């Protein structure tokens, strides 16, 4: 007889999982946003052997005078976006830049979610002076300009990481991961704290506490599963924010260090030639900005769709 509740529980979990996937597949925002985003990510990853190859000249300062600033052409795959000021293929630079921008966004979002989840859980569940101390710290950090914080992180961590990793380019990426992630967790902490405050007074949490379950057990078995929806939705919306921050910093010249490209640094390189009233090279600005805009739009579409999927009170998302 003891096996019957286990079977019922497994059936309920399987039904909930099937219902989730059914709602996700039926969501137009999830299909469109996730599909286009997957195509962009696969294109960036699959072409890495070509974009990182020394023969391609995409990742290096190789000057090719005969190919400098050529307009887009269908003669070859490498020139469909034209070339930059050094004669490098712009489509290859955009693909490699997309890999770097997406990597920075994912890594920074991961750091943001972990920090925000930890701080929000502790503040919301323990309450009292711990909650007040953590939330006042969040308020103080909110008042500081994030660009200043990122610059301070770069100054403090650049040299130690370069010595430890043995590569200035790898250190530059790690610093951006940490800097953007360490200033992006504040909203996540508030979101998680608010959810925990509403959950900790629920009867199932009181029952678990009365049954003698430890705080760690309550966190892992009761609170965390109920926070999966808000966490996934917020993480999907944090990635475009991190990508946009990296692009903005690279546009200002304090982000990705050349010759490593990102969509922001490519837009910065192409701004002046594109706005030249005498001989405009519009493609140097247009293609990186279009790819960045489409990716951010798809990520926001995906985040909106996941919000609808995880919230049973909403109708199924439609385009």
C-alpha cells in the first residue's frame, strides 16, 4: 500500500512536466524568440574554427590593403557583410563577436542569479537585522553608477588575473564576466526576497518547520522549487541586460580589448566610417547593430514567453 502515494506523486510530477512543455511549445514568443536565438548561437559556435583560424585573419591585426572597406558582395561568403578598415571579413568578425557577447551575457547572468538567489533567500527567510543589513547594502549599491563600479573592478582585477591566467585577453574576459555579474544581482535579490517573504508564511512551510525539517531542507525542498519560475524568467531577462552592458562598455572602449571583437566594439569601430558624409561605409555599423538588436529582441521575447509559461494564471502566449 505504501507504493500507491509514490506512484501518485510520480504521476503528478510527470503530468506537471508534460503540461509545462506543452505550454512552452504552444507559446509563440518562446518558439520565435528561442528559435531565432538558437540559430544565431549555432551560427556563432559552428563557425568558431574559421573565425579563430590564423589563415582567416579575422581575429588578428592583419592588414589587407586590397580588401580594405569593401562593400557587401555576394561573390563569396566571407564578403556578404563587406570588410572593415583592415580588410577583415565583417561577417566573420560579427560571428566571433556574437560568440563573445553571448558568452559574457550568459556568464554574467549566471553570477547574477547565484548571488541574487543566495542574498534574497537569506534576507527573506531569516528577516530581522539580517534582512535589514542585506537590503540596505543593496540600496547603497543601487545608488552607485555601474560604469564606475566596472571600471574599479577592471583596475583592481586586471593585473592579478593576467598574471594568474597568463593571458591578457582571457583576463579581460574574466574581468568583464565578474564585473557585470557583480553589479547585476541587486534586482534578483529583491525579487527572490519578495517571493520568499510571501512563501515563508504559507501552510506548507509552517508544516515543514513543525515537522522538524532543517532550514537547508526547507530551502532546497520547499522554497527553491517554488522560485524556479521567477528565477528562470529573470535570468532570461538578465542576459540581454548583460549583453547590452558589455556592448555599451565596448562601445566606450573599456570593454572587450581589441583585436577580440564584440558587437559593441564592432559598432564603435564602424560608427565614424558609417557617418562619413563623403564616403559612407554603412555596412560597418549596420550589421553589428542589427545582430545585436535581433538578439536582444529574441531574448526579451523568450523571457516574456517563459513568464507566461510559468504563470498558470496567464493565458497562453500568442504573437
